[in-house]
C-alpha cells in the first residue's frame, strides 16, 4: 500500500515539492489543506490531488493521511506539527524547523512520546552529490577535516509587505538562508561548542545579514555568511589535512563538486538530481514511514536540534526579534 501524503500550506515551496512526487515510488499525495477552502481547492485541482481541506485541523483529522508535509512559514510549523503527531501522523517539516530551540525540542519530545516519524525537510543532505561528498570524507579523501566555509545570499531589498521582513512569519536571512550554511557545517563537523555572530538588523527586528563563526572541539571551525542585502555565489568549501572540496554554487543543491587532493589533479564530479531535487528527501520519508521508523539516519532530529541551537545563539547575540508561533491550531 502507498504512503498517503497530505500537504499543509499551499504556497511557493509546496507547489514545487508536489511536482516531484511522481518520482517517488510508493507515495501518493491524497490531500491538501489551506486556511482557505478556495486556495486548497485550487491547489488540489492544479496538482490532481483528490481531497482539499479549508482548515489545517481538517487535514490533521483526515484518517486517510499518513504523513503531513508542513510548508507554512517557519513559526507556523509548530502548531501543525504538534497536532499532527498527536493525531497519529508522521511529519516532514520545512526548514527552518521552528524559530526557537524550545519549540523544536517540544516537537521532538512529542515525536518521541508518540513514536511517530518526524524530520526536517533539509533537502541538501539528500542531494546525490552531497551524499557523495560525505562518502569521500568518510573514506579519508581529505585526511582530517578541519574547517568549512559557506555562504548563501540573495539580494532582497526591504519590503515590509514581504514575509522576509516580518518577524511574525519568520522573516530574516537566518531562518530562510543561514540555516543552509549552518546545517552544512553541522553535517560535516558535528555539534559546535562556540557560536559568534556579527550582523545587522532591519528596523522590523529581523536580521538582514550575518557572519557566523562556529568553533568545534580540537580547534576545528566554520565561517558562514548569509544575507538578504547582497547576492552571493552560494558556495561551500571543506578543508582537510590532505586536500579540499569545492561544492560549487549553489551548494545546497549542487550540480558539481571539485575534489582537490595534494599531489593529484583536481577531480570534478557531477551527479544529477531527480526532478527538482526534492525527490530524494521524499523517498527517504516515504521509506521510513513505510518501514515504521521514527527517524531518518540521514537527517536525524539531534542534528536539527543542534542547528536550531546555533540559530538561537545567533538570534540572541544579534538581538533579533523572534516570534515563535502558537502551540495549538
Ligand atoms: N526547501 C526549500 O527549498 C524551501 C524553499 C522555500 C521555502 N522553504 C520553506 O518553506 C516554508 C514556506 O515558505 P514559502 O516560500 O513557500 O512561503 P509562502 O509562499 O508564503 O507559503 C506559505 C503558505 O503557508 C500558509 N500560511 C499559514 N500561516 C500563514 C501566515 N501566518 N502567513 C502567511 N502564510 C501562512 C499559506 O497558505 P494558506 O494560507 O493557503 O494556508 C501560504 O501559502 C518556509 O518554512 C520556508 O523556509 C523551503
């Protein structure tokens, strides 16, 4: 039997992600929910989805759904994820998982209590080339890995009507963009023991740009940059004692990486994505839910908590206004 998916929050990313489901064996999108019955019906008609719901509560109560893909703004993930888990549904929660470490821990605790599957939709970790990079590191291609650099910037001038500049819907560079370099560094280097942030806030209290330095045991480090005021290449580099890897733009869904090893010619590696690249995370969730697993080994909740803790420290150091959403639908 197929794993039956429901979509919550039919916005920009949801419409891209649902187009990858035809590439996912054993998965079917059976329902969509919006805060508006009309928007839900329009999304269902556009994407050939059988049922549409005019409230998030209705899809949480829909017994014909096994797993919800939560694609609302980040502060609004919390109420849907908690309600879904409490009503017996697995969840795939868009990045940033929440906007506070406390809300992330709350969801993780309910997932543990219920034994249900929960995962952050950090699609980068499932990209074929990123999986390859991790294999190269594990095989010792770089020697001892010492440092990571990564940037992700988009020029997005101040617009108070946009969710990027509204703390009530998780605005700012950190939660939309900075989460990628931070998660990438966490994937490679583990859990940092120090966080130092330098950045600038908009008058709304959201961050428009930050440089983040992470320190790890044994002096390893990550230098990360995210911005809404300048476009940047979106490149990552991993440095080791025997060489380095360039993850060419954009590193969060790369087409090409270049391995540079001391004494060897550079080696360019390309690997295709399936669909728009969301397929790989959807396959993982579908397989985990079908097998009754409560977590992904590739994107475990402990890593999501670690990333949220870094973002919480950055937000505190910059004095950002952070508004977590309600706990209840
Ligand atoms: N993985 C990726 O590549 C990627 C890319 C972009 C965004 N994202 C993540 O996906 C999430 C959604 O981003 P998006 O760009 O798709 O946003 P969006 O276009 O604004 O869509 C979000 C949807 O959430 C619903 N919603 C619920 N409460 C809301 C509120 N208070 N204000 C506004 N909308 C609300 C709305 O649908 P209804 O009102 O119809 O229910 C809206 O269409 C974010 O967490 C973001 O970081 C991920």
